[in-house]
């Protein structure tokens, strides 16, 4: 069965659009997301455009601050400071990657933790690991939402996550652990990766290598979540980290790229923006 993240995202967005309308009636304004884009990397421009468009579709306000890649770290930190103070800004997102002369960790830490819609601020990361309320990182949260929506039982199941990045691999492993799965994290130094992945009832793949996971690495009937966004070197089309055509018949459920995890990432970003707005307006 092919899991459509797009369908779930559409339903969640419909419900959020209604909530935005209600809140506009109550507070006289709508949630405001500000995206800061440094440079003109085509991939980043396309992500930022997608986020702004999705916010607009929900009736939210979105602004994009475009800055050349020559901007100094100090100037960028000054912009963030201004956005932190602005009561009419609810969510702040700095599109990554940043140019090498800017310390991305410093920039993320400068964003108010209460406006950190990406969930990357160190205090939000700490809260996630301490199981305290926080803004959850969007892609990992989207994956858990997909699994719950599909009725996938996680408690007691063997979950394997390939990839240990701060934005996907590590947090999704923690969220799976919170759902009482037994979690293994694999990475580039893992020996005999196939023997590890074949144990997985739930396999989450976040590597960044086109069609890396082959059918022989998948346990029959497993749920396969493909996070990768790559260009297929043969066709030039978007593809995931999983060889979809080969793995789909072996799997029990599988996401596709595009149309799987990606739409849920944006939806969870908008959900975080709405949450920040509600807390901001309630003065919490
Ligand atoms: P990343 O920071 O580059 O991390 C990649 C991880 O994969 C690392 O932990 C690395 O291991 C591991 N890895 C690389 N080669 C491997 C191999 N041959 N065998 C096993 N593990 C290997 O990437 P990321 O930011 O997590 O992103 C991963 C993919 O997800 C990318 O394609 C990205 O575009 C995509 N993505 C999609 C969304 C979405 O919304 N759909 C959101 C975020 C990211 P080491 O730690 O040992 O180096």
C-alpha cells in the first residue's frame, strides 16, 4: 500500500484554515510566519516559495526577507533580534544552509525559542529529549503523524532509522522511542546495514542517496518511510533514498517521493506557526 502524505496534509491544512479564520475573528489578525533567506540557492528558493504559498493557502500571513549571501553574521543576528521583538511576528524560520562565513548554530540559537517553528533551537531540542512540551521538528513530527494516521502500531515494534542528522534521524528516533518502539539508529559506519534493516518492522530512511535502499534490505511487510529528496542520476527526476519500484512489492506500506513525507513537513511547519500564534496571542 502506498501512503499518501499529500492526502493527510490536505486534510490537516483544511482544518487549520478553519482555525485560522476562527482566530482571526477572535484576535483581529492571522498568524504571521517570517522566512529569512540568505543567498539565491535554487533549492532554498524553491523551498521558501513552497512554504510561503502553503501559508497563504491557509489564510496565514507570510513574509520573506531576502538577503545576499554576503550579509554579515552580525547583520543577520540583528534582523533576528528585531523579529524576536516584533509582537506581530509569530514564527521565524531561517532557511538552511547558510553561507560558510555564518555560524548557523549561533543564528538558530538567536531565534526566540517561542517563535522557532523549525524546532531547531537548542532549548526546543533539549525539551524534546526531556519529553517536555516544545515545538517539534517538522519532518520527524510529520513522519509520526503519518504512522499514526495509517494506524501503524509502534509500541513494541522494531524501528530502524538510517541517518543520524540533527534535523531528521536523531529526532525521529527519539519520537519513535516515545511511541515505545525499540529503535536502532544506523549510519555510514554501520556494518552489514542490510542485516540491521531486515529486522525493521518500521524502516525510516534519511540518508540523501538516490534509491540506496534495495528490496533485499526490507523485511517483507515492513512499513517504509522514505525521507530522501534526490535527483535520479538516470532520469533527472526527483526520487527518494528508497528504490520505490523494487521495495514497494516487498513492503506492507511505503511512502513515495514526491508526495510522501515532504507535504507533511510543510504542514507541520504551519501547525507550529499556528501554535506559536495562539500562545503569543494568549500572552503565554
Ligand atoms: P544529512 O545531514 O546529510 O545526514 C545523512 C545521514 O545519512 C548521516 O547520518 C549519514 O551518516 C547517513 N548516511 C550517509 N550515507 C550513508 C550510507 N551509505 N549508509 C548509511 N548511512 C548513511 O542529511 P539529512 O539532512 O538528514 O537529510 C537526509 C535526506 O532527507 C536528504 O535527501 C534530504 O534532502 C532529505 N530531507 C527531506 C525532508 C522532507 O521534508 N522530505 C526534510 C529534511 C531532509 P553519518 O552520520 O555516519 O555521516
